[in-house]
């Protein structure tokens, strides 16, 4: 989509052949995948899911956010560590050429699925007393994606601020501000592509996780990653005024097949529901990540895994 919506400098527009999938946000350089820990450091050393060695006296997230008004709390806290996003079948290791690697990916996916399910049940039923909403996830993701792209095409900054987290909102708004004033953009989702990667539905929930936020009572986050495969079209029109008449000429019209891993986020701060927002798009967990990330690395005991997670958090 965004390949025709005034690409950033150095990014070339391209038409994607049918059957090839690409994220429009990635084409435009707008895809982002920051971790929870990275964001916590940006928030003046906040401790959200970030381990600290006991020898260092660090002010807690509660202390740093004391006195903040509800509308001043951040709405973009990054991707929760240990989120496993299953790749497309073609990006998985071969069952025949690399069976051990394939087994590791499948086993990690299975463990993550059960762990994620348990975390959502605990958070929604025990901690936050929120509805599970399992049946509404796919529809909500499709609607948020569509509303974000339409607002981006129409240059509706207020709408973008209302439905997007700050990170992706700021990037989209910068692109809108760089767009020529005499340019009109139209975006449409032509249809969902019912591929095996989405269980032949066009929309598939890949990850659904939840957690309380350390040090802040009655606060937590839920993040849902949904794979959406769709055919999209964008049309760029030049508007020319000749006296009282207005002429429109199509400069560029494209259709492309896209696959996107869209993440929705729901936040609660001090028992105040901040509602759902679209966080942006994330990239799948590849084999190298599954082998090196201490959350997924094979052959580790519990104590060793926790220690490696602490070390990795300190290096971010």
C-alpha cells in the first residue's frame, strides 16, 4: 500500500506479483519491531519487564511515573520479550533437510502457544477482570489495519492519533506531512487472500500474550499479533486547478498482494483502561532468533535461561 504513498527517500516503488507477499509498511520503511525492554530504557529507565542486577539501585517504574496524569502514560511500550511469531511455511526449516531445526521451531511454537494462552487467562480472569474476547480478535485486527491505512491515505492525522500507538503514528504523520499538497491518495483492500498460512481465512491469530506491569498496581498489557494476507490497491491522483475547475489525473495505480503481521495492544494503567490500539507490524521469529534468543534457545535449564535473559536485557 504505502509504496505509492510518498515513500521515504531511498525507497523505490514496486509492484508485487500475485503470489508474492510483502508488508506495505516494510516497503515504505514504516515497519518497526522494538522490544519491551528497549522501550523501557527510552522511558527514562523504566523497569517494564526489564531485569536489573540486585546490586544496582534503580528507581522503579512506579517512582518514575508518580504524579503523571493518566493521559501522560505511554501507549507504546514495545514488543513483549519472548514473543514467538511463527514464520510462513516457506520460511521454516525444511522437514527433510533440517529436521532438528524444524522440530525446534515447531516445539517452540507449541510451548509458546500454551504459555500465551495461560498468560491471557491469568491476566483477564484473575488480574484485570477483563473479557477474553477470543472470537473478536481477527475482526478487530482487520478493522484496525483498514482504518489505519485509510487514515494514512486520506491524511487524517487526528484519526491516526486516535487508533495508533505513538511509534507508528509519528512515522505515518511524518510521511503525510512530506506528501505534496496537490496529491490525493486512495487505498482499498480488495479482498482477503485465503492462503494456508492463515488457515484459509485470510486472517490468523499468531500470538496472544498478556502480563501485568511490574511496580504499578492494577496495570498490564495484552498484545495480539495477527497475520493478514490481502490484495490491496492504491491510487495516486494529481489535483490541478484551472480557474474554477478542478482536474484530477491518475499518476499511479497499483495492486499488490501483501502479508502483514499486525499487532494490537491493550493497556491498563492504575486500573484505567486505555483501550485497544494498533501498534504496527512485527517480523516473524526466524531460526537464528529461535536458536540465539535466551527465551527460545534449546538445551538450557531454567536457572541458566533466566540468567541469560537477565544478561540480554542488561545489554540492550
